[in-house]
């Protein structure tokens, strides 16, 4: 796997984690054959979300290790294309995207990349926007299957491009039966390792200072 693929995979996990709220227990689901109405309601929910701010806990489960790797931090999103993904522990690491540039700040300093100068960055930006506005559910980059049980709807996304299938086996997104908001997400890699992110103290459509999306050395 080359460096660009690894970098892209990390951002795929990032952008697909945007609307997580809680871990969803694995229960028996039945497949929905006609999900047109469900998709319409999920899209309406996504398009009513103008911004998000939340703390998060990320769990990384690796098949080679018994210990779960836990990271904590803060997440911010502002329409149409502002993102701040900030890890506070066990290491300090922040990513900011504004549709034109990607800024990455860690213990070694601040680096900035032009999105349009790199095809991988352009695809990341496209995937990010489509995830935020709900259009990911109509993307040709995934084969999507819909399921339902007594507590949740679930969309299982099966990647179709080699850049994604090199890393991800599938993505499962869980939706509330009543308001169609996302209640959980699980990303399973082709190694059977998986990642779960839980958001807490989640605020929708609140006030976020503009300075949140500007990193300084």
C-alpha cells in the first residue's frame, strides 16, 4: 500500500465519521428492498444540519492486539466546507479543511496543502462534501444496501474503487427510526480491524467562532 493510499484512507475514515452519535449494538437486521423513501428522509435530515460541534472518543480495534486504542478530541463542522478535527490525547494532532486547503498541525509544526494541486486531495474534498450533505448515499463509489431492525435503520456501504477497497471492507451507518439522524457508524477494514467513534455533548446548529477553522504555527 503506498503513502497516498494510506493518507486517503485516513481521510475516508474521517469524513465518514462526521455524524456519529453512539455505538450501535449488533442486532438482527432485515434487508429493505425499496429504500427510496428512507433515502429522502435521511437527506432531508442531513441538509437541515448547518453546523456541528462535539467532543469525541475514538476506539481502534486491531485483530493483532487485545488492547483497544483510544483517542479523544474535538470535532467542528460549518457549512458549506469548514472542518476542524482535533485530537487531544494521547497525542496532539489537528486537521482543518476549508474547501481549498488542508492544514495539518502536529508536534512538528504546521503544514498546508492545496486541495486542487493533488487528485487525491480533490477526491477527499468531494467525498467530504458528499458525506456532509448526504449525497454519499447516491454515490457511485459505493454499492449501498439498506436494512432495518426494531431500533434502527442501517446503510451498509461497500466501496467500489480500488483506493478504498485496498483499505475498507465496508462501512455501516445506523439511523434513528424516528428522526432519521445518524446514531452510529462502524468502519471495517479488509484486515477485519475496525474503528468506532462516539460523539458526546453534541451541539447541532449552534454558534462556532470563525477562528476555530484557522490554524496558526
